[in-house]
């Protein structure tokens, strides 16, 4: 792997780390498999890009992007809790609907180019240059700052009463209901928050690559899961602080692993999703394989 | 304190498997009463409790608690008045969260949850003190995950949590049934201690006849969704396990079914 490929993978790992944190909130905190993210990532990209081309400041455009993501997550949450549709199906329905919504937001086109438009990276590049950092590390520097802020905010949130209620909703909904929490509300807010982060990620990715595309969300959930399981496998930890930080580290390591795999001649860039899915399967069945091996060893001892 | 009138609850209504679980049940419980509820399987004991807690609202009938009509209140709102302990010792706590986090969740029962700290320093001290009453050594393990505790320890913790904010009504659904006899009696002692301290109005379902006689100051027997026997404190004091079994048999003799738990007395 070249040095440039390495830096590119780290950059991707950081920005998609925001998405992975969103997936962590649904998948791990709420125990809610949420596929909305495949739609809310391009949603954030579309909203932010359209706002920028309409003359809004790139920084300000992140707010409506996150708001749109929050709404998309709320739709999934409401379908699940109020209309009692299975959570997985609810999220697939929202994701499917978002495909049309995203095209509509982009003005009946499948993409919006940001080639000659300002981005958040333009506004920080003088500062990065003044610090003597190479200009093509600008986005990485910005992502490090943003991801650190989001991680800190999430750790703070999980320690508040609301965060504790979110954690309890995923762990034991019956118990937390008997303690006076309306789990419909915690699920709607939690899934909304998760998708707001995913949309923020989508907006930054669009600004970084210079375009929003309707298909850029394909495979988001799997990449998010991969980051989470890679982080958990490598860093473990039960404390929420450790778990949140390991999601981001997992995201970076996952992108590095993919970059390493793709640098081999046998793979082409379009194999990205296949490699990711295989990686997730391997990581998810790890505990099962471990326990099988262990119990086999135990049996032999007894015999 | 608690009053239910004409509670009716069907399961699978309109199907061949239709079951009438509560058949116009009326129950009035005075403040500070500790009512033991017995009855064969399918008599409607747990259904009654679920109707009162709001987890399975009745098809018709009214429920008032502490002078408030809670008939239309959803489960999470009723939680402001009601503390609960379930039969499954794992059901009342969050395994992945720590002891202090679980207690903090319980100490905010029915209150608004916002962006304040989930566990505060002053709370931690108070939790340590109330845990020391359990004599299980949990006061030194505040930041241990609840999943590391045994069933008995978890049930003790759940019971303590249900009483952290003194509830208007405490619902105990066979809360010692899945514990070994020694732990079960420890939990019952703790139950009495907490109920006495807070003068809590309590309903307790049990299949243990001796328990039903020894604890509480009123005993009712349910059958086919109705109350068929109601003993006050004085009558209850004279009851023996044999008497109760007799009542059980005469109540169920009409049915062509064997009540399995009954055999175990």
C-alpha cells in the first residue's frame, strides 16, 4: 500500500467513523437493526450539497443535513413504535422511500456536483497551511477535530439521564417501561440521533469528494457494522466510553484493512462490498467459533 | 388505595381459543394492606397484575389508585405510582449496566429524564447505604455490571430498586418462585422490611401456601377470573396449609384438569 493510499484510508475511516457512531447507537445501544442509514447518508449529502449550490455557507449546510437525517430516523422509529411494523422492515421502507426523496431534493437528478462550490475544507485550509501541514491532509485534520467533538458529545450524552434511558431501552425495555420511560420516545429519539450522525457523515463525504450521489449510501450499514465489530474484536471493553472510542478506531482500521486488500492485484475496487461483507461475517461468527472450539476442547478433557 | 371494578379481560377474543382471563373482577385494597393472591394456573392472577400495571390493559372496567382514575394511563405513566418485581430475577435489572446505574434509573422512576447527570455523587453515597442493608456485600460493588450478580442478588436489587422511591403500590409477581428456599426466605424478609418501612400497599402473587399464610394481612383466592375467597387478617391467622389446599380442591374439582403446582403445595 502506498503512503497516499494509507492516508486516504485513514481519512475515510475518520469521516465514516461518524456514520459508524450512528450505527452504534441503533445497533448496539438500542438493539435496533436500522437500515435507514443506507438512505440517510445520501440524504445528508444531497441536502448539504443543494444548500451549498443555493449559496448557503458549507458549515451552515451541515445543520439542515443533520436535521433531515434526524427526521428520516424518526420516520423509521414511528413506523416501528406507533404502527408496530417490524423494526428491520420499517427501516427498509424508509430507506426505499429515501431513494426517491433524495433524487427529488437534488432536483430530479441522481447527483449534484460541488466542483466550483465552497466547502468546509476551504475554510480551514489556510489554518492547516499555517500549521505547516501538507495541504492534502487538510480533510484528515478537520475530520479528527470533528470526530473528537462528536465522540466527546456522545460520551457525555450516554452519561446523562436520557442516555442512560437509551441504554436501558436497548438492554431491557420491559424493565425501563416499569420505571416510567416511554420506550417509543427513546427509540424515536435514538434512531433519529443515529441518522443525524449518518447524514452529517454523508454531507462531509459529499463535500470532500466534490459531489453528492444517490447511490453513495449502498452498503453503509454493512460498513458501519464492520467498523463496530472490528473495534469490539480488537479493543473489547464494556465501559461505554471505551466502546464509543473503539467504534472510531474500528472504522479507521477497517478502512485500512480494505485498502490493503484492494491493493492486492486479485481484487478490483468494485469488490469493496464483497470484502466488507466477508469481514463482517468473519467477525460476527468469531464468538461462535471460539465457543465451539472451547467446548470441543472441554469434551476431550472429560473423555 | 387501589380499586378495580368490573375488570374484564379476554385473550384471543372471537377465536376458538378464546379465554376469559378476568371475569368482572372487583377488588378494593386499603392503604397499607399487604394482600397475598393465590389461585391455580390460569386463574387470572398475573393477568390482574398486568391490568393494574398497565402492561396488558383490560377490555373493560375501571382502575383507580391513590384517588386517581388511572384507567386510561399507559404503562409508563402508571409507573409513577407503582413499583414492580417480576418472577424472572433477570427481568427487573439491566445486565449490561452497573449496579449504581440501575439504581439511578430506578430512583428516577416516573420523573422527567433530561440532560442532567445519570448518576450523581450524592446518589452514589445514598445507594451505598441502602445496599448495605441487604448484607450481600453489594455496597462495595457499585460499578460492577449487574450481569455479574446471581439471580438472588439481582432479585434483591430489583426489590430494593422498586422501593427507592416509595411507591403507592408494590406489585410482586411470584418474585421468589425461581429462587432457592434460603434465598427466597431472605427476599421475603427484605420484602417485609421494605413494605413496613414505607407502609407500602402491596399485592403479592404466590404459589407457596405457607408464604401466603405467613406474610401479609389479607389473602385472596382467584378462580376463573374472579375472587372466590377473601380472608382478612384475623381469619388468615387461623388458616393452615391444609385448609387452603382443601379450598383449592373444592374450587377446582369442577374442572377436568389437574393443577400441577397444587400437588407441590
